[in-house]
C-alpha cells in the first residue's frame, strides 16, 4: 500500500490528463480524478470529490491536489464529511507538477506528510536556486558524482523522480548547484547523456539522499 492521491479540478479533462501523466511516473500509486461537475460542465462537484475520497480511503492516508480556489473549498467540504478527516491532507501546490512530485514520492514509499511536502516543494521551481548558505553551512555531509546513462538525459521523468524522493528526506541537496528538490530546477540543467551530476547533501539523511540519486542515475531511471 502507498499514500493515495486525489485530483480536484474544474475540468474533467484536466483531472484525467494530470492523472494519466502522473501514473506514468508512479505505476503503483492509486491516483483518482475528481474533475468537472456531475453534468459535464466546468466546475467542481462535492459528490465527485467525496466519491473519490471514499474510494481512496486506506491506512496510508490521502493527499489531495487542487487547481483553483473554489476547488480547495469543495475539497475541504468533502473532507469534513469523512468519518476520519485527519487521514486526508490538502497540498498547496501547482496541480500538474505538484501531482507528479507527489506521485513519485508516494511511489518511493513516503508517508502522507512526505508526499504533501514533495508536492509543495515544487513551488520553489518558480525561481530555482540552491539551498541558502544558512542551510548548507560547512562542507557537505555526503557527495557523489554520477554519469547520466539514459538516452534522454535529464528530462521530466528523471527530474521528477529525483525531486520527489529528495523532498521526502531530511536533507538539503544540490545537483550541479541547483536545488535537488526542484523538478524544474533540475530540468534547467540541460544535462544530456554522458553528463556528470555532482551531488552534495547536508543533514541527517545526506548519505541516503546521495545514494538515492546515484541509484536512479546508475539504473538509467528505468529507461533505455
């Protein structure tokens, strides 16, 4: 079992498309759409959201992602009707990128709080930068250099896998100088096959973070 995800959008097509995209990154994670109104119009449906939450119910918890403000209100209202509302967390994150990061974190085994954190961490991608000096005082606790072996290099899926996994760890990580928890930041590296990723990490999970990135890179992110 993993944390389950629910997508609340004003558009049924947007919800379905976002779920389809995220499912490619996290095939073992249950991701349920709740988009549009009951009669197919643009809007949100309390009944649809409640049905998705009930279907997603499980011991590992649920993280909900939404698109616009009223979708948040609909999701909050639906949660209030649940017998155990504390099992549901609402993430304040961009819908598509946040969902991908959340799905990858869930696939990696993060708990509900970690999945929510992974989704919300992508907001830093609007102005991607490395962690501040205050967060990385002194030499890194762990480092590693890894050569990209997959044909496509650092594109969306590898970036999402790295960012999603790192977001669930207690570590500050940079990859070639950018924030390792920022999917967009990693993509801006433009690193192709054969490029070296230099990973530096600080914090209790520093070694685990470097090992995680190295494992993904050396396995080619599961790609040719």
